[in-house]
C-alpha cells in the first residue's frame, strides 16, 4: 500500500512540475524564431548593400 501512495505522490509532483513548465510558455521557440528572423533580415540588408547599390541606377 505504501508503494502505491509513494507512486501517486510522485506522479502528482511530476504533474505539477509539468504544469509549471508548460505555464512558463514557449520562450525558447520564440528566441529561435527571433534569431532566425534577424539572420534573414541581416542577409537581405547585406545583399542589398553589396550587390544592388554598387551597380547604380539602371538606365
């Protein structure tokens, strides 16, 4: 009987911990998405400055 109580308490503790983690939100996913977006924007700006501006106006 004691094993069942201990297992039940352990499961409840695990459930509470999972709820806390999920409640914190997906901050890591937002960080990865933000870094990826910053890289794409930086590459676009670099490409614009290095390729398009030196060519000058098309006549």
